[in-house]
């Protein structure tokens, strides 16, 4: 048998899924972490027999965190490779463009993105990462009650992710009684924040909320040079080792919500971190942790799927109750994951979890129980 024939025979026996990620461009670092975790999980799954005896394979498409590229990549995965599941994308604006294609082709999407709402997708788009509101229902009460911050400015990147985060923060913060005294957006990739920071310095806020990507690097550096002494609040992409290495002292005490904190009592997490470090020679971060959980969730759904139709595969995802690296994960009726969120900060150049007391404070101040991100969240407390 010729080499080409051998390759075709081997590939025909594979169980292919897709992955749409930013593998090049300014956000490639995040895509790289996710790909590494997917590859690690895939190898482990195949060592255990794959999917019903067939080897699991991941077909990658690079969207460069661009919505236009995401459309092309999604169409290729769905129409050429006819994959039943796509992991990603990571960029919220990209996921928005995937939704119509997912509905039309009945392809399941497990997105690792924070902004777009997915209630109207017909159930074919779920997220492994909680949406903006979920994170901010943990962050805002902490800022208002624990830190006793009442006056905040907002600087957000002008895309689905940043706009949604800024708008949601404002709504929750003002509902508690806080005041947003200045709010402005900036372009993705922006490097000069001097004018905006000077304006903020004049406004004299107690904190500045910055939902952004790596734009927060020059922003924090310039704030330090301007001697802007306020507490900076960030969003999920802030937990990036590159940000710490480039900002150094300027990142100290930044507060942000997150979906992952290494847990010495979680055997799955301990094993994941050990194997990841052995393979890639460094510690994993939170987006990799979500991706690792994600590929195991996909494998579980595929193993339970009778392959009758795509609708039955969708149902298998909604039935899943998974315990993984980031803890317990189930999906609500809209495809959102129900899971724990922690508040973290930077101390001595390291990302660490903060011990929170805000739930008792909230009860004392309002006389009401602390609001849960979703109705069934209490089952995970």
C-alpha cells in the first residue's frame, strides 16, 4: 500500500472535531495556550481508546481574533471537514459571527468567550467560559462592599467584549449606589493612553475598571509614570504572564474576577498541571485550564452520542455534569456554564486568590441574600 493510501485509511478512521482560535496576530498567546491544552487532552483521550475506538483528531483554523477570518474558518470546518463540534473561538466578536453558521449546519460550538449572549442560537452554541455578567456579579459587590469603592471610571476596548463588560459593570455598580464618573472606549491594540489618564486623574476616582486585552500593559505603565494613584480593576484576559513580565510593579494590586485558581485539593487539577508542565515546560494558565475541561466535555458528549442526528448530539451536551480542572461544570438551559468564580489580584509579582467576605457584608447592608449568578448556582457553593 502506498504512503498516500495509508494516510487516507488512517484519517478515515479518525474522529475529527474543529478548533477556531487566534493562532497568529496580537492575541496569538491566548490561542497558543488553548491549543496546547486541547492537544494535551486529545493525547490523553486517545491513550484511553479515543472515541469508541476511533482516534480523536483536532482540525485547527486560525481566525487571528478577526470576525471576518472567523467566518471563513467556521465555514471551512463545517462545510469541508463536516466536523460535528468546534471548540472556540476565544474572541467574543468571532463567536458572534459563528452563530448563524452553527445554526444552519447544526454544528455544536463550545466557545471560550465572554461577551456574546447565546440564548437565541437554537442551542447549538454553548460556552465553556462564563459570560460577562457572571464574572461581574462576583466582582462588583466585592469592589463596592469589601473595598468600599464608590466612584469609578471605565476605560474599555471597543469591541463586543469590552463594551459588554463596561456596560454591565456600570449597571451593577450604579444599582448598588456607586457612581461612574467618566467612561470612554479605545481601539483594540491602542498604545497611547496619556490623554485619557490625565482626564481620569482630574476626575479623582477611587478605581478604574479596564476590560481589555494586552492594551492594559501600556495603560498601567503610563498610569505609573503619571503617578495616578487609584485601584485598577481588570477583566479575565488580565491573567497573562506576559502582562506581569512587562508591567512589573505597575500591575501590583490590580483586582479581577477569574474562573480558575490552582486547587491542591482537586486531583484532576493537580494531574493537569503536572502533565502540562512536563509537556510545555511552564505552568498552565486559566484559558488552558478551560480548554482542557472543554475537550473532555466534547469527548464525553461524542461517546454518548448515537450519531443519529446533530440534534441528539446537542442534547448530549446539555446532559453533561463534568468535574474537571476548573471544578464542577454543568450547562443551564441557555448554554451558559454554571461554575465558581473567584476574585484575584497581583501580589509580589504573582496572581493570587483573594479571600472574600462580601457575602456577609452584602447581607448586613441590604438584608437580602447575596445574588447568585444563575438560579442553580447554589448547588456548587
